[in-house]
C-alpha cells in the first residue's frame, strides 16, 4: 500500500466520488489535493448541508459539488460526463437501519450500484472502484447481503463493458476507526454516562483507519484490471480490549449479540481461497467467471491453500490495549470524531 505505486494514477484525471461527503470522501479529498494532481474531483451526494460544510473546508476550485442520489440514473449519467475515475462509496451502512428499512437498503446499495455501473459504462469512465466491507462475506444481515450483491455486480459488470474501456473492481476492508456510527464514538458517549455496553466478550473485528483506507483505495485504483476484489492486510481488535482502552474504570454490561451481528468477521472466505493470491500487503481475489481474464497479471502472488480463511479471530496481527489507547487518544483530538460523538 505504499505511495510509490500510486504516484501518478490520478494526475490530470477527473474523479467522481459517490457519497463523497462521508468520512472516506473527506479524507480522500484531503490526501489527493495534497499529494496528487487531479484535474477535478466531483463530490456526488444527497446532503446539501454536508456539501456546504465540505466546501468551506476545501475551497480549492478543483473540488466540485453535485447534489444527486445513486438511485437516480439520469443524474448519474450527467454527473459522470468527462469523468475518468469513479469511486463508489455511497451506501446505507447502519445495520439496524437496513434491517428496519429493507426496501430502501436494496434501492441504494443494490440498484444504486447497478446505476453507477451503467452510467460509468455509458459515459466511458476508465476505472471504477467500489468500496465494500467484511460484512459482505458470508453475510448474516441485510446490509451485508446488499453489499455482497453490489460486489457481484461490480465484478460481473465488466461483461457489460465488453470491448469498452470501463473496468470495475472492489476494495473490501473492515471497520473504519472513528467513522460515523462506529463503536469508538459510542463507547466515548457511554463513558460519559459511567458504564459501557458490550455485546459479547469474545467479539473481534478488523480495524482500519480512514487514512489507511484512502491509501489502499489509491493503490487499488492503480492496480485494478477489472473484476478483482482487493483485501488489505489489517489488524484485528478484541472489543473488550477497546473497552478497556477507552474506559478502564467503567463497569461493563453484556447485552448479548444483536440480530444480524457476528462474533467474528471474515475478509476472505474459504470458498474464495482457491482463487485468491497473497501479496505482502494485501490479498487479491481474482474473478472466476471470466474465461478471458488474464490471471498471469497476479502470478507473483502466492496461491492460497484450500480452506484458507482470513478472519478477525485468527488474524495474527492484533492491536494491544496500549496501542488502542494511543489510537483513541489521537482520534479524540480530531474534530471529526468529536462531531461523531456529539451526533
């Protein structure tokens, strides 16, 4: 995930980010404006207030703001004219909200993904990268199921592009540290009330910072050939270790696993192992339905053994309580995290 491989992938390009006012989009724009030389970055999202706030943060003329919904294919077609790179980050992401509003989750996460693919192909976009999640692997909730479906659409969407220049892939990673709705803001809020609620003491999760997520996406943009799912090698945490790091003095109440929740998450399933290649900083899951896909592009990677699984429970890289405490301390100084805590 080093920067050298991505040094020129955005230079002179027009980029569109769906859901671009979120945690990822904010960090992406910050990094790209400082380290790359894009022609323009188009932020495509629904919330005019968040766009106004983001515009004040990034007054650079290269950053443009477009109100629109991924459900609106006609608007997407217009927004993508002249665009060479698309990052699809828009989604309904809160598990309980998706369970309670299933039709809305499907409209945004599945039909919206199809609209992005269609518009990108119709407009001749060069590269499209969808942001996915570990919840898409062997899903047990509707959010994960919709993201699994979105992954399938982006991988197989390369067939629809045919001889066209549009190539589509996915970046799949775990929980983003400090993002809106994540567990750190929740624990910080509970700490102020004097006690913490933990679902199960055995629970583990993959852990990635938004900065690492942006760096990984930039690397994937440079590497994709169409149809790959890229998985970074990232650490895991025990939820109990995070609770001790944030509020060691607070009593903990165990509430039990919520509907649609797992004890541990997967980033590579055993069913994907046979077409996965391992590299020093990532796994690449190769497409299997395309007989013309050139797998020799990844022959430098190590084929994974049958039954291999990349899980948060068995992950050899784990953050300690001390590492988590330092990370949380740094995040608390970040205004974006405090905004998340305050709602």
